[in-house]
């Protein structure tokens, strides 16, 4: 498979390496079947020998020049040039892989308008993956064991230029690159808001405030809230905007009132200045209203039982002071 252009080569072998778990410093990405020219970056003046890993049936020694020409390329791996026993340079040559319908999607989201975003991508076919914020010329970020990346970005309130992130993935043979462009405002997924609630008869009152992670001030970074509840009578689930006044007044903190009997409810939020559906917000956990009412009733029963026990104790003490053996009158 290895051929030369007016160069003479002799046999050598190189040991097979383990799976790649990091990105080689020098690499080249080519298409299968292309003609590849590798250059040994060195000032060495003597004969240059090239080795390949994993080993080929034929490898060669260059008597002059420092370029290796490979036609109809189909052997990805590490190519190294040597001056005697001295390693002069090396390059890892990958076959280019392109995303298709089977490639996992690169997903990015942010909880707030802060200085970092979280991206996730998992593909077991690749042994090393990294991500970079191209727009802000950010550093490469390695993948966590869970397949996530925390990427910093420059906060831009006007956001005239979208973010662009680049993912690179490699294995022993292939190199894959995925680019994703988006505006920060379009990947905001607020964390569940803080909720306090109380029952006044059959009316449920809920106070809602932004999560502690949400950007401040809320006058500049508003949120609006949606409540979902389940009716006790018929089990119907209802969603409604959590606001009892003017909509804009509820963008800082909100108060909901539900005038039907409710068994449970939950709340979520979204940025009202970005035209997105409610699915962008993460729900709070279900609050079980009926369970809390039963707990309160059980507490009242315990309190009443304690009162009754005290009365019975007082009666027993009073009974001990009397002499039941003597008649009350002669």
C-alpha cells in the first residue's frame, strides 16, 4: 500500500499502540482513497526512516528528502520519521468521518444567562472527545465520564453574534467533527422555581420565586410561571398562568390562586421575552396537597388525644383522694 515518488524504501516495523484516549499533538485528517503527503519537520540532514503503527507488510527508509507520499490512502495510524535511532517527528493520520442520521445529536443548554453552558454528547464508538467555544476562541474542554462538557462564554446582553461550539471525536481510525451554532437565549432552560403554598378552605395559594441560580436582577431577567394541578373531584389536570394581576407584574415574583379542590400541583418557568414554548422550563416536584392536609388533621387528632389523656389522669388522681369504702351518708 505504501509507495514512493522517486524515493527508495526498506522494511521496518513498529509496535501496535493502545486505543487513543487523548488527541495527538500532530494529526492529519484525510479522505479514504486520497493521495497523502506527509512531511517530516526537521533540520536533520541524513537519511530519514519512516515507521507506521500499526505495522504494515511494507515500510520503507528514505535516502533523501523528508516527505512520504501515500497513494490510495486506507491505513490510518501513527507515522513517525527517524534519523537513525532518533525520533524526529510524528503525525497521526485519521480517516475523516462525517455526521449522518445515526450520529448522536450534540445538545447544549443553560440554566440562566450566566457565563457557562452545558453540552452533552455520547457515542461509544469514539475513545476521546472534546468541545470548544469557537466564537470566543475558548479552550478545549474534555468530556466528563457522564458525557457532558461545561463551556465558558463571554456574556453579551445584546447577543448580536451567535455562539458556535465545535466537537471533535476520535478513535484509532476515524476523526469526527460536529459544529453547532445557536443563540444563548434559545437554549435557556430555567431550573425549577422556589415554591411556598398554603390552603385557605378550598383555595390553594402558591407563592413562586426564581431559583437561586437564575440571573439577577429579575427586572432585567424576568420569568413567568405556569402552574399545573390535578382536581380532586374528577382527576382532571389543568394548566394556567401563575399570575393574579398584570402579566408584567408577575415577572419578578408571582402568586397563584386556584379556586377548586386540588390533590397536587407543580410549577415551572420560562423567559417571557423569548418566544419559546413552556417545555423549556423544568417542573418542580409534585406537591401533594391532600397528603399535607391529612398530616395536619392527624396532628390535630394527636393534640386532642393528649388533652383527653390529661383529663383522664386528673380524674384518676381525684378518685384516689376519695374513700369508696365509707358511705356518703348514715
